[in-house]
C-alpha cells in the first residue's frame, strides 16, 4: 500500500477540481489520482464497526469487597476468594439485557484487578477452580459464550492483567509496582501469556479481545501476546498496545465521540488521536464507552441513583454511533450474579426508543458519486438523516451537505464533515418528495452504502 500523508492526497471539490482554498500541504505534487490507495478496514474491523453497540459485563471478586468496590483498594489488597458466591448467577439473564437494548456484541471480564480467574484454569490456585461455589467446577467464560450464542450476540473477552493483587503486581510491575526482581517479572510475563492462551484457545471465536488499560509490548518488557491471539483468533479485533491496536478510544467515559470523527490515524501509537486524522495511514476506528451507573464499572451497593437517564443514553447513541464510533455500555451484575432489575428496565427503555426512532424509514438509496438523489413516491415529512459509506472502499467523504426540495427550491437541511460507518443527524421536520446528498469534498469517488430519511 502506498503511504499517504498530508502532502500526498487529493481532495476534490464538487466541481471535480482541486479546491483552491486548501493549504498546499494537503495537495499532491506531480501525482495521478490512480496512484492513491486509501486505508481500509480488515474484515474483522469491518464487522466490528457494523456491530455498533456493545455491552461490557464487569463482574469479579471485586464486587464482594467489604464496604463496596473501590478501584484502588482492589488493586492493592487481596480479598478472601470464599466471598465469591453469586448464588443466582445467570448469564442468560445478562444477555437478555444486551438483546433488549439492541447490542450486537458483549464483553465479559475474565479476570480483573484481583487476578481471580473466572474459568477452569490451572495457571495458579486463585480462581473458580479453587473455591466451594459450585464445587469448584464453574466456568463463567464458557457460560457467557454459550449465552451469547443463544441470544445471537457476538462474544468478546476483556482481560485485566495490568493489576493482579494475587501476584502483587501493580501496573504490570511486581512487588506492588516497585519492580526490582527480573525473575519475578519474567514469571509474571509467562503467566500473562498463559492466561491469554487459555482464553483465546478454548472458547471458540471472539469478535474482540480487550486488554484493560493496554498492554506493554515485548520491547517494553510486556508479555508477548499479540502472536498468541493471532494464532488462535484470526478474525478478531485486538485492543490494544503500541504493538497493535485495531480501534481506538474516543477519549472519555461519557459515551461521546468527538466530531468530526475519522476512521484513520497517523500511526499505530496514535492512542491520543481521539478524533482521528482524515489523512492517516492506519485504519483505527473509534469507540466511546460509559458505565450504566455513573461512574461505576462494577456493582456497588446503593448506586441506583447514579443510573444514567434514558435521555442521556439516547444522546450518547447519537453522539457515538451517529458520529462514526461504536458505543460500549458497562453492565454491572450484582452480588447475586444478576443484572439489577432497575438496570434491566433502563436497557429495555433504550432499546425501545432506538427501535422506535429507526422504525419509520421514509426512503433509502445507495450509490456512487458526488451527488446521490433520493426520490420519494410522494411528499412526506422527514426529520432524521442517516448516511453510511461503504468502508470496504475506504473513508472517502470529507465534506457534505443534504438538501431537500421544499417550496419549489432546494433548501439546506444539514451539513457535516466526516461520515464513515454512520452519520446520523436530526433536522427540523419538513415535507418533501426529493432529497439529495452532495459531497462537496472527497478523496476518491464517494461510495455511499446508504442514504436514508426517517420520520421520528
């Protein structure tokens, strides 16, 4: 693939000419358009972007912390594993929440700050195999994957090895973060590799592996896990280290992506490039995340008051998925091993309102070129616009506007910059029989997967 930079791509105006208003640094010199090959997603990234909405189930020994979960305490204190006793644990009930809110993929925290292993592992004696609950025979990873299959949800795995209270590891360093013992450090790297290998080799295909807080590359002294993941999971999205990250974080835990939000970044280390870079060389789309209870990623008693409102969750949907980013919502099973009913109600409400807002499609079209026309059979009211690019061809649109034919003239309905996987915009209600998408600036000929209008 030819290298792209701010110096070597062409943005064309709607007239087909290079825009004179663009800075010189954005233009090619003595280079033909046919020489440009845009970055594009892998098949795994393309699937991941289509999934759009995910739930992350954070459940671990941490939930049983005396006095309620606290991140720093769970990182620095070792808790009695006999406390772990989710008497009513039901992963089917967890996945009912995902199905209800419209999520298409889901994560489970296989291990978190305590280093407690929630599957049948022989790596060390601190996990489900070593407690009395279910006679030491439980495997929640397996139950979770089976429930995902039952509900048609793609499974993903979340692995926390940055902290491990059992091994006295803090921020990947032994001796509670002090380091100083290379033998112990090497032993922990081996343990991390064994943890990853067990999880990615035993439970079938995952759509994503997510390393909590990132993972140092082998050159930085971290475990060599990329090759392990890729050996067993050739269709997975990997997140994340400077060695490999196949999507990026949007920069906050408020469920909101910046706008514009591009699918590309300059290089693999661009973890802080939250908005992306329109002329980046690396395909690394964004995701935004938020816990369902503000701001608790694991269940804490008496936090029902912190449940995020339906209006705010709906806004997050539009400001993440509607801005070319996935949205991941944190779910918090309680000490019984169940999603609290008040949370379940909120998931159902979110799913209901999203389905309602996208149920009344007035018209839809797809096409190629700088102008896409959508003709309705008769005049109709519309107030929501959805645009999707065909990302298999790369991200091409750089600036666009949508016009409607109203009162015998074309009127501007909305405009924007990036589109990517999906751009959603609410407009004032109008009545029209003709709408058009005009791509004012683009890299290569735009390929529009969908241009749709709705009445909400």
